[in-house]
C-alpha cells in the first residue's frame, strides 16, 4: 500500500564541509599571519646580529693591524673585550706567539639546550664531515718575534642556528596542525551535538514510540536535517500504517463478533425450538407414564438432561453474544454499552467460570470495581452505582469482556492458581462526554509465566489478548503478581483512554 505522504527530497549534504573548511581557513590565515609576524621579527634580529658581527670583525681586523706595534697588550685587551660584547658569527679569531701559546682564544660557546642538542647530533651524524676552512698569516713584532693570526670558519654554530630555525618552523607547523584539528573537532562536535536526539528518536521507533521523532527540532546542519526529515516522514508513515492495522484489527474482531452473533442466532433458532419441542414431549410422556414406576425415573432424567442442555446453550449464547442489546449514540452514531451491562456480563462470566467454592479444581474468582474521580475521591462498588448508566463504546466493552474471558481461560488451563482477581479501576468525572481512563487487570497466584515462554507468538492466549488490547490503542503489561500463593503469580494489566458516551435513559438499574 502506498503511503499518503510524499517522499522527502534529500538535499546534497554541503553544510558540514563548508563549515569545517571556513573555520579551518580562518585558523590557517591566523597562523600564517602569526608566522609572518614572527618571521619578520626573526629577520630583524638576524640582521642586527649580522651587522654587529660584521662590525666586530672589522674592529678585530683593525686590532690585528696594531699587533705589529709595541703596545700589543693593549690591543689584545681591546680585542677580548670587543669579542665579549659582540661575538663573531660562525668565525673564530686566534692569536698565537712564536712558542704557540694562545694570546687570543675564541670565546667559549654557550651550552646547547637539550631540545636542540639531539637534533644537532642527528644532523651531524647524517651529514658528510666538511674539511676545516682556515686562513692564517704572520705578524712581525718590533722585537723580532712572529705572531700567528688565524681566522677559521665555525660550522657548529651555523648548524645550531639552522637546526633552531628548523625546529621553530616545525613548531609553527605543529601549532597549525593542532589548531586545525581542534577546530575540526569543535566543528564536528557542535554539528553532531543534535545526533543524540536522533538516536533517541531511532530508539523510540524501535519500541513503536514515535513521539520523540515528532518532537525533533530543526537541525542546524543540512545533513542532519535531511536525516531528521526522513525520520519524521518514517514516523508519519509508521503512524499511518499502525492506524490502518488497528482499523483492520478492529474490523477483523468485528467480523468475528458478527460471526458469533450469527452462530448464536442459529443456535437459538434451531436448538431452542427443538429443545422446547423435546421438553414438551418429555413432559407429555412423563404424564402418560405416571403409573409406570420403572419408566418414570428414566423420563424424569430425560427432562433434567433437557434442562441442562438448555442451560448450557443459554450460557453458550451468552459467551457468543455477551451484549444482546445494541443501541446507537444519538450524536455520534457509535454503538455503545452501559457500564451496568458490562459489569453484569463480567459477573455472569465469573459465575459461570468458577462456581464459588473452588472444590471443582478451579480457582476462586472475584470482580472488583473502583472509581477515582478527578478531585481524588475514591469509591468502590456498590457506592459508585451512579456510574452504572454511563455508556462506553461497544468495541471497548467487547474488548474488556473478551480479554477478561481469555485471561480467565488461561488461568484455568495453565496457572494452577487458587485465587484470581478481575479488577476495573475507572478514573475521571462521571458525566457524559468526560474523559475516562479504565485500568484493567487480572491477577492470579499461580505458577506465573516462565522465562522464554512462547505464548506470545502463537496467535492465541496472551497473543490474542495483546492483539485486542493493541487494537484499542493500548499495550499489555505482563508482570509477576508476588501474591504469596501457590506460585509467583501473574498480573495482566492494560489501560484504556476513552470518553463516556451519551447516557441511555432506559438503563438506570444498579447491580
């Protein structure tokens, strides 16, 4: 069967990539701006150091020119102070006398940080060892001695500087990647935050509850909104299908009741006439055989058997057609039954099912009716006899009778119970048109329902009760009674919401 709802058009999922890329691009621009600012600051610092190192080298070369003069010690002192203030970059200047003693040694390099030392050592082990590059010349002193001046390149300082720049660039890249991942995580978290509601709605669909789906708000992301729209469409389709199934179930039950009515009519018309004729014949025969003491007991037994058969047929007709009188509501045209009539047939059912003393192997059974008004007042029958003339929909009255009949039959067949209680609790105002809730339950103290019992899917018994309850828009609860009897017991419960129908003027008799 085609659904009356049009299919949902699914739009292309573009929102989430756009949001992620937009915020990621914004972060990338911020990181690039920060990298540019740091790079410009680093360039300025490197320029200053290069200029200072160049001026230091020029001053040292001027000092080297003074070493050939008589005041060499003063020149060496100035050269040491100058190197201490502004060290050379990647160069080492040394002065040795004729005996090879160092008169001017290179400044001791600062300790390398541990975070820089390991990568420098790795590069040193991987890179090819370069030949040392050194330039040397001799300076003649006035006293005839010759001093050696040497200027050599320092690859280690350049290596450390290059490795520091590399680590700085890697740190910037790491910061950028971490920021991108955090932004993407935040985007996805915000985008999929409504996903919990979708999961709750899916769980509701699994348990045949579509209220959570209907309450779904508009999703902030187009992808999730497409899923939510599809789920709303599915919920509407499920509700429509369930409504059609309930109507079909009610129609099937109505056909069953019509068939029972037809069978009851035929039984009444055929067997009623024949039993009446048979009783007339046996009564005539009993009068004719008044003086035959040997035949009179036999004929009297035949009369008793006719009466028993007639009573059994009358009870069967009551079970087949519990509500013999039908009346239609003047406003809605719906078939109704009075609460008085419902309670009457339920009492007849209990009376026929359990004679009352329990000596025939059946459980003792009782019917309890309670009424809770809207203001919290509670009454029990017969104090609540004013409810008797109120009308219920006939389909609901038939459902209450049939599920009670089936529940008592299950207790008789399987429960091995000593007592069973059929209870009806009505909640609401006692006036036509007012809403009313009917709490129905059948509890026994029998063996209960074993775990993994297969009674539900067999199409009868508990499954039949569940089908009738479901057709009225309710669900059947099956719980342990814990009554302290011969077993754990079992309670069948169901709630029905309806409205009191128009009061029938001719039916005002209490129980």
